[in-house]
């Protein structure tokens, strides 16, 4: 009902603790007659969704940071998504109409991960070749081995 800018501002005000009575007055000042109870329903739903996203982010960060697991954030996110989908399906809380969109989103996430890894490996190869070329050129120019090691180390660091 509210334009996006006002909705975003209302969301911020909800998170800051503005009362639903005050939100009702705030919206009336902006030309929208929204009751306190309507704000209460919206606020409860918005805050619940906000908390779920925060919890999801915290869990993803925890998974990504587990020692020995070595999960990247996107791997952790994929793992979390799969777990939540499985739980929703088992409990019968899943809207079947949302499934194709979710599956497409997961596929896009995984495709971007594959592309990122491919680009990362390509960059590593190119940097290593550059380090090899620089080492070879430096040796032919009579640069000391100690200086060559330092230059090579600095060039290879670009891939990390």
C-alpha cells in the first residue's frame, strides 16, 4: 500500500521501536490512513521476517567459519537453503508454487560459484605464469636470487 521509500522508512522505524500508534499518525501525516492494528499486524510480520533473516545470516556465517569445514559463504548458504527447504517440505509448510523459483535461485547460486572458481583458477594460472616470466627475465638481467624471490613472492601474492 505504501510507496517503497515510505515502506523502507516505516521498516526502519519499526526496528527502532516506534509504537504502532505513532506509526499510524506518521502514515496519516503522509496521506495514508493506516490503523494501529494494521501496523501491528504488519510490524509483527516484518519483525519476524527480519529476525529470520538475521538468524539465517548468523547461521551462514557460523557454518562458513567452522574450523576444518572450510565452507565458503555461498556453500554455507546453499547448505542452509537445502536444509530449510527439506524441513518445510517435511512439515508440509511449503508453497508448491514457490518451488520452481527457489530451485532456479539455487541453480543460479551454484552456477555463479562454479564460474567464480573457474575465474579464480584462471587468475592463479595467469599470475603463476607471470611470476615465472618475471623470474626468467630477472635471471637473464642478472638480478640476485634474493631479489628474485622477493619479486616472485609479491607477484604470486596477487592471486591470493
